[in-house]
C-alpha cells in the first residue's frame, strides 16, 4: 500500500487544482521553446518543444520587470497557472507595486510538453529523460532564452513537487534566479532524513483533531472490520451496499481496491483541508476532514455501525454533490493528470519512503521495504531506483547550509509538512509555518475564509520577494 | 588555428605533468567504484567502473580525517596524483597538523575510467556521456560511497580544467564539499564574458617581457616569413634544414603543420614557464620562455636570420636534451593524453572562444567564428556544440555571487589567467594572484626555486582549508 502512496499523493494535488470550470479566470499566451531532450549527455541530440505560459500585462516597466517563474509540477501547466492564484493576486494588487510578469513553465513529459509526442511513454527508452535535473535544465534553457544574460531578476515559485523544484532551482542555478518561494515542498522525504512514519502520523493527527479523536480511532479499527467482513457473503454484501460500490465484492481479495482507495482518500482530504469549498475533479466542502469525521464519530461501534458510518463519511469525498451513482474504487480521480509520469519518477529518483505501524498512526502496519519497492518498479517499467540515496546525493537532504534566498512554507495540517524544511540553516533561508494551513494553501488565490496565518504567509512571500529585489 | 587551441592547451598540462620518471614518488592504492554511465536520465542504465587513488597514511585520526579530493582532469589520474605535489606536501608536513587523506578521482573517459572499454571512443553513441556534469555526478557518487552522510569534511582541489571542476563541484554540490581550491581555472573563458583575444595578448606579453620585446616582435614577423619562404624551393629547403624537420617541406601548404606546432608551443612554453627545469614528455629548462627568447633576440633580422634564430629557439622546446634526431611537427607530444576526449568536450560543451589580431598580440589574425567551429565539430564527431552559452547557463559565468568557500588562484604568467576569477564577488570567495606564477604552479610540489609569491599562495591555500574546517 504505502509503496504506492508517494505516487498518488503528489498527483492528487492536480486534482485539487483541477477546477476546469475556472480555466478562463486568468489570461496568458501559450509559447514554446526548443530544448534538448538530454541536457547532460550527447548520445541523444534530439530536441523537443517545451510549453510555457506568459502574462506580461501587469509589468508596468517591461524592460526591468521581475519574472515570477512558476516551476511546473507533474501535470498540465494550465491547471497550475489557473490555480496558483497567489501569483496573479501578487501582480494584480497595485499596492504591492510589483513590476512583474508571470511565466509558468511546464514540466517535461506532462501536459503538452512531450519529448516524443504520443510515444513519450512507450518505454524507458523514450521515458528515460523524465527527471528532476532535466526539468531544472529545461527551466534554465527557457530563462536563458527569455532573459538573456539574466538581466532581469527572476523569482521561482512552486508548490509540492513544484516547490521542491523551485528550491532546487535556486540551489543549482543561483545565477538565474534571485530566490525561491517553495510551498509545501517535502524536500526531506528521503531515506533516513525523515522517519518513514512521519507522514502517516501527521495525517492521523489531522483526523484526530478535526472533530474528535473517535474519528482516527474508528479508521484504525476499520481495516480489520473491512477485511473480516469481506470474508463472508453477508459482509461483502453489506460493504457493497453501504458504500454503493459499482462492482460487487465477490471474493475476499476484492477488498484490496477499497482499502487502497481509502488510503488515498485520507491523504487527499488532509491536503485539501481548506476552509472553503474547493473543487476536486469531484467537489469538496469547506474543512472536508471535519465533515468526514463528524460522520465517523462514536465509540464502541459494532462492525455494521462502523461500516455504515465510514461509508457515509466517505460520501463527503466521493459524492458531495449527490450526483455520483456508485463508487468506482478502481478509477482514480487523478488518472488523467500525469500519474504515469509520477509513477516513473517514483521508480527512478523520487523514492520517498513511507511506512505505518497502526499504533502511532491509524493505518495498517506496513514497513518500508526498498527491495520490494525496487522489484515492483522493475516489473512495471524495467527500471529500478538507482539508489535510496539518489536525491540526497543530488540535492543535499537537510545539508543545505549554503543555500540562500529560499522561503520554505509549510502548513501544519499538511501531512507532507513533516518532510518540509522547518528550521532555517542560516539567516537567508526563511521558514514560514502556517498552523492552520493545508497543502500549499498559501499559493492559492486569496479567499475571505483564509485564516490569518495564511494571509500572513502570503504577505511574508511578497515582502521577501521585495527584500530580495532591493538587495539585488 | 585558434579553433584548435582550446583543444590542445588543456591537454598539454598533462604533458607538463608527465614526468613518468617520478611515478614512484608517492604511493597510493588504486580503487574502483561502479557509477551510472548516465546520472541524469534513465534511457541508458549501464554502469561502469571509475578509478580513484587513495592514500590515508597521513590521516592520524582516520575517523575524522578530512578528505582532500582531487577533481580529476582530462587525463590519466596517476599523472595528476604524482604531479600535484601540493597535496602530498600538505599532508606530509606535520607542522600543518592536517589530519587528512588524499583521494584522486579519475575523470570519466580518461585514463582507465572508460565507460565502454576500448569502444568508448567509437562514436557519439558511446562517447556522448563525456561531459563535465556527468563527471561532477561521478565525484558525488564516489563521495557518497566513501563518505556516507558527508560526515567527514571534504575539500576539492584541482588545476586548470580540474580547477574548473573543483569550483563547480562546490557550486553544484556544496553539501558534499566544504570548499574548493581552484588553481588556474579559466571558468570565464566563455562567450562574451572574456574577450576572445585576451589569451593571446597575455601570451604575447609573456614573450615580450621574459627577455626583451624583440622576441614577440620577431614571432609576429615570423609568420609572414615562414609563409613566403615556403613558396620557393630554396625557402622550403632553408626551413627544413634549420628546423631539422623530419619530413621535407615539399610544397607551400606543408608549412601549415609547422605553424600549428609553433602556436601550440608558445602556449605550452608560457604555461610551463616555471623557475626550475620541469619534465615534459620532452624536458624543459628553468624559465623556458626566457631561454627561448634569448635565442630570438635582435632587431631587423633578415628572413634567413629570423628562420635561423627561430629554429634555434624552438630547439629549447623540441630538443633540450640534444637527443632528438629531427623535429616531427605532426606528432603532438600530448597525443597519448586524452586529446581525443578533450576534442569531443570542446565540440559539445567546452566551447572557449579564441581569436587574435596580429596587432595587440603576436599571432596571425584570426577571428572567432562559431559557425565554422560548429561545422568542424560536426565533421569530426557528428555533433555540434548545443550553444555558445551552454556553460554560462550551466555554471553562471561571472555571476557567481552566491558561491562561497572557493579559492581562485591565478598566475599572471599564465595565458589562461585572463579568464580566471580575479575579483571576489563576496567575502567568502578568495582570490590569489601570483605575479610570478605560470599555469597552476601553486599545486606543484614545493621547490627551492619557487618565488615568494608561489610559496605564499600555497600557505594561503593551507590556511584557508583550516579556516573552513574551523568554521565547519
């Protein structure tokens, strides 16, 4: 189960963002540049077209305008442009006096930036150039082209994996970027530098405190109940009926898909635990974890009661609009959004160990098993992670003393926050803790319901950008 | 001509170092680690064995010993280990109290670190993984293995291209290396940040001042004399006889090889302009440029006199031992030492523009012509430089304000010094100018003839390393 978690958690961010209805909210031109498929070797000299989006209508002195550069994530860049309201708000708010243009760079192999067109995912031969370092080099090539000689200052901005990229871009290409705002960037979710169980403990804590700790207690109990119920015809029928499953449970093993679905759901609910309704591919209410947990209260529920309550709670996530006919646990809501690419990245460099013990967290115990993880990857793609230490070797893990001009922001309601940078290594890395914040809420558009800590975080971002500019 | 210069100048360093007679002077164990052929992509998952040399006999507290890490150049690492006496002197001198072990890492595709064995140079398919970024990633993998968790401090050291790598390693992997001593590292010899004529002007100045400026004046005159003499039978016979050429000049065009030879020679003499005899593959006297120029003095020499004097002067370089029977201008003294690899690097990423005007320098005028350069590369290897800006995009050019803990040392007798970092961008980059220094003389073993400025430079290196360690 948890071997799969990192693959899914990141992509779901896109789902959170995936409010296709608001795609017209911001305007931009779509542009393309040619970049090498392989920036670091010369055995393959192919090039491809990388997409980026541009808005310079807020730059009141274009020749000296700052570039706010979104470091694209594992998905279609339009979704990020439309859903990183912070950047649009920052330039539109005249009181900021920020003479800036916006650039949103698409990450290779996602959206429309496919090096080998519709063959890009055929095999490791085509897909092998999907890596964070290659993506950073794309960003460098793009900036070399649109900002020759680095004459105008650039600030990188990103959330989640994009936040990691923004921070790493500042570390690896400090001559091209004055600073980076890295929101909810779990740059420490690697071997031995963050315990593998931290993610699930924070997640559990979010569910313990949103309404009452009966919620996480009931979740912890639910796994055994679901598994034992699934062993009898009557139990399978109960689960099928209560959850409105599209496909009947016909045998014991079928419960696995529901269990995977639930595990994903808990992460997604916590990441999107915003104080206002937000549209997933399916919509969510404000404070969805509280809504969920309110339905899963009660002590000493018997098996049937637990299944009933859980099924009702799940409907907050699966059917908030009441329009979904049945629950299809096999269809990820995020399938269209780069999960295959992220799968591959997780199997090569982005190995983020996860585990649970069922005691300090509400999940079924599962150890981190690198060998099994690697074997699964080999089955899937014919590749293995090069090592568990790859990303620490590459980017330094927590040894980032020499990095400067990065803001690491983390919401304490975000399970990824445990792997964020929470202590500054020097006087030029800023840490912003958002006690009431879920996954990079600070990069979202402002909202009347935003708690004070989120508003303050955004103001820190703006002030820090100005501070960097004034020191430049 | 000058399109060829960067290819040759770097490799000749090896020749300067190539004192095979002293190979036993320092002792070490030879070790190997497996590294990926391609660190940044996953289309090719081959691995190969990278060689490194190790001496820990001077580490008096092995568990906490500093690693002095030589960032291997474009050649066999044993030559560098044997000829970077500074490192051996540093650990052997007990008064330094430097608890350190020495590691010399071989650069991929040179020496015995051949990713595809004797097929490594077959075509761009095998050779394409020869790049500076891949070499730096090799160094990172090596350190990850021998120094897990970066528990012991590491200082990178290198000269010339190795100096560039040492500096870049600190910039790109600051978590793995506390600081870098970059000697005679022309990190600014790239498009538009150092004028293409600077190298030849410094070279000319070295020849103007070593004995008298008649030397550079006569060199400047010599090109036309050689070319016009080569147009007649009598002239060709004169040149053949005076230079003791192994192959008679039989036609006008034959003079080209001698002219190429001379151009290489001037660079080599200046780089190796040490105050004591040093062994090339052919040996050189102390202050070889002075020895050369003493033989090329005189005003208003007629053509025959100029040919005679030049030929005599050239023998300082070509036949100092009087054992060479004839001058073979087609055989580079450095052929065995990685020139093919450097040729490839120059045709892909290491594009270092060179030019001359025959007025401010003593060479035949030749403009920098990137298109012609690129076309020549395509003919040779089927590859072209990706862009003239490649290395500036990658490593920042002169925009290295955020780099820290690097010493850039440059000798003013070294033609490469014009493209060195000569002004500090901040208070943690140290600049060491060695007025009496040729090409990275400060990394050579101490010698009674060393001028005070060279001794002082070495002391600064030692003190700076200790300073970094004390701040760690």
